[in-house]
């Protein structure tokens, strides 16, 4: 889960698009990041959090997928906090850009 778009047809989940109106997955986030589609850290965080929220909304918070999504949400939140980048920070495509000074 989480890595690629949910193929709700192949998985026989016809109700998926009625519950999840904004699908998101890590491959799409990666593609959007590589193509410069995120202007700020907040934009990136929003899509990553959408992955976790969609999993919880569709599968329920007590399912194994929902529980994994909750764990990953907390991990992601912690990592963004540790990064030192403000939500308003612009995302540069230059991979050599140094992190902000502490």
C-alpha cells in the first residue's frame, strides 16, 4: 500500500472513488516533486498527509492499513519537524541545496 495509485477496478472496490475523492500515493508525490509541482514544504506535506488520511478513511483507523498509515503519519510529521524547514519554505529542485542553518 501507499506506493502506487489504488487500482480500485482490479481490486474490485467500486465504492473507492465515492469515499476517496482525492487519491494520492507516494509515486505521484515523487513525480510531482521531480516536476516541480510543489511550491512550498506545506504543499508537499499536504499531499503526503493525504496518502495517510485516505488510507485511514477508506480502511478504518483500526485496520492494519489504517494503523500503518497512522504510524507513518506520525513518522512523517516528526521528520518534517526535524528537518528545520518551515512550511512556507520554497522547494528548490537543486538537490545540492544545503539544509537551513540551525
